[in-house]
C-alpha cells in the first residue's frame, strides 16, 4: 500500500464514522487529523486521530510524534479536562521501514496526562499490519476496549 492510499483509506474510514477531518502539521509532520467527541460511560471524551507517514519509523520518532499529537489534542480541546471530560489521541505513524524499537514502543507504551492519554500506533505499509498497545493499563482501564475498537 502506498502512503497516499493509506491516508485515503484512513480518511474514508474516519469520515464514514462522522469524524471531522483536516490537514495539520503536528510534530513537524504533515498529518491527517480527525476529531470527534463521544459520550462514553457518562463522560465526554474528545478523540483525535493524528495520522502521518514517514520514510522510516523508530521508537524515538514514534515517541516524539505521540507526545506532539497529545500536545495538539490538549491544546485544541483539553482546557476543561477533569473527572468527566477527557482527551484521547490515537497517534499513527505509517512507513515502509519500521524498526523493532517502534513496534515495541507501540505495544507497550501509552502516554498519559491528567484526563488525557495517547495511544501510539505504527502501521507497516509493506505488510499491511499495525501494532498498538497490547497490555491492560490500570489507569484509563474504562477506555481500554473502547480505544482498541477505535484503532481496529
């Protein structure tokens, strides 16, 4: 799958779900950004999907991109975060060259702040496979299965 085909595929899926789409620069990368708010378990969750392509992805790039995507979401809709309002960010980096450090980071690390979190995801364009968190986090456990369904 090419980068353009991947971005078009993701844009079509997000638009079909009612997500508002725009192009933004996040973490120095040209990104497709989707935004939608949800009421989930009596809480308002403002969800961002930030998708970019890169020539190659390693753990350091995925980490910095995920943090930049979380910063973006908090800056856009995170001023009134609290017990019943939060920000969730799915940060997706796609490439034909994925290093093991990026796969391990995607499988094991979530980024958290007060009432805000980001799920790093890496997508291998050659294999057509993606890697996301596999554990069961204690903090944010109510959103665990819901976020997995959003990514899948």
